[in-house]
């Protein structure tokens, strides 16, 4: 018997993936959604679904253990795939089910001629960690396959949007910065008959009639439980650009002795935050910054969560204007991350005459004097590429280069190539200087050629 675990945030496509993979496989496929109703009621529905799957009546059993034994007996003759969706809901129904499942899985390991494949799907990442990753949990180490389904990367979302409608490259960056890599809200907005544009996205999340503004809040309350006010405050602070622990403490009022506990939970347990150090810093170095991984959560905590009261009283005209005016400030850091991921993914390749250096790591750099560099990339211990990323429409000029070179000296890097990725392009003087130095100048159109190649490469794998 195989026992697979698939988990990830709601809307990332877990259920769709399983249905696409197995529902037309020719093997009997039993899909079961685990609700929060009593086990007796749900068992009846499980048996009805099993009867439909087999095309015949099945014995009526009265316990979950007997249901699993029934599946075992059926699988001796008929191969069957059984999916338990929202598996973590069993915790609210009858927590002993996890121990029952453990005993069943352990027993089935030693049985031959059983053609049973059980797949459990979970949406609450923290709770799924508790069920399958905690060493004291009954199901720890039992899965034969674990898949953590993550959001799509930027160029994958770009490919999806370009097949959907006509977008220019800047529009796609704007949309991704608001909805991130989760298919869910792209699909929801499309099903409502709305055009996927920044204006309609803002309207969707600020219109009381739509569910977007409250769905995220309700789902995270379910994930965070009683500690949700504290976690929400931290995420709001970080979305506003308060990225180091001192800034977060000042914004939220959370005591300094407690803040790292919550930050570590958001990183390791809930997988919503990431901790970053300046490029080249040792793992235990000071000066860490914290970032929300998903652009959508950044958008929601920056603009929607702090203004839920305005949405509830339907006074959103000034809010919508504020979002439109402030959106470039939100997009800028996300565009930096897109650029870094793109350069790393294209390491060592040549695209339309642009040869990307061979690198195996990339990141930003900063010091305690306020100096920051957007891109520092290298191979092993050697730094080979340093540069900046700008979402501004303003052209990158010679003064900007002088400031960058001063920061490079502050960092102590030598014999490196410069890379400038600028939405607004560069002045002639800046371009001449960088080209003379053997550096790189990339606009969005240049990045687009790399994204096209990355998308094509993924298709060919």
C-alpha cells in the first residue's frame, strides 16, 4: 500500500492536481471530503461514495477503523485510489482517527497483494506539520510520499496570463504583485466575469459583496487559532516595510522577549515568512530581516487587513485611491525578487545575446549604515555580479552608478560585473559607462526573453 500526503495553502491546486492525475487513470477513484460534522454522519456519506465508486452496495460499517478494513478487503480484488481531502479536519471530529490510521498503515506494510493507494490532502500547513512532521505525532514517518505544493513562480503565472488575455509586461508584474502565484484568485475573478486587471483586483478585495476581503482573514484565524491577533499584527508590520525585529516590536508593541518565538513560528511552522541575512553573512550573524514570502499576503496585509472597517461600512473610495497611488511602493520589492529569481534560474545561459554569468546563489546585501544593494550573486565564495533593480519609470543615471559603486566599496567586493535592471531604462551616459565596464543592462523586455526561455525549458522537462 502507498500512503501519500499532499499539503499546501488553500487554492494552490492540490485537489485539482489529484483529480487531473488519477480520476481518468482507469483505476477506481474514491474522493472523500472530510467535513467537521459528526463521524457517524460522515461515515454514511463515505460509504455512499464508495458504493458509487464500485457500482455496487457495500456493507454498512459503524467505525472509521472498520471503514479502513473494508477498503483493505476491497483492494485485494480491485485496485483503488482513496483521497481524503481536508484531512486535518479529522482533528475537530475525532482525533483518535490519526492513531487508527497509523495502525492501519503500519499493518498494511506487511500485507501482499493489496492494491490500495491512500492520498490525504491538507490545507492548513501548520496543522499538517503537527500531524505528519512532529516526532510525537502518530503519523510521523508513515507517508511513503510527501508533496508540499507551492505557488507558481512568476514566469509560470506570466505564461498563464498571456494565454488568457493580452497583457503588456508591466501589467503582468502588477497583477502578480497583487495575486502572487496562487491560481485560486485568478480563477475566482475570472469566474465572476471580471477582467484580470489591477483595478478589478482592487475592487474585488475592497467590495463588501465579494468574499475576498474576509476569506483570507477567516482562513488565517482558523490556522493561527487564539494567537491570530499577534500574528496578524506582525504580518501587517512586515507588509508595511518594518522588516527587522526592532521595527516590528516598535510597530506592534509585542515584547522583545516574545517576538522571536512568533517570528520563528511564522517561518518554520506556518511557512509564511522567510528570514534573510545580508549576502555572505554567517548563519548566526545579526541584522536579519523578515519578509512575507507570498506577494498576495503582502498585498492583503498592507492594504486590506488594516482597512477592513472601511470595507464593512462600504466607504472604500479613498481606500481604492490610496491603493492605486501606493501600489508602486508595494511592487518595487516584489520586482526585485522576480529579478533575482530570474537571474538565478537563467544562470550560465545565453538569451538573445545576453550571457548570464554562472552563479549558484543570489540575494540582497545591506549594512547597519543604511547601505543596500539589490543584487549580489556569486559562485561558491566568489562574488561575480552586483547590481540594482528599479521599478521606477525614472531612467537610471550616472549619479545612480556612482552611488552603487560607493556601496560596492563599502561591501568590499572587487572585480565584479555590474548589472542594472531598470523599468525606466538608463541614460546614454549610464549605458556607455556600464557597457565599457562589461556590465549588463536589462529592461523588462530583456527579462521577458529570459522568462520565455524559462517557460519553454519547463515545458521540455
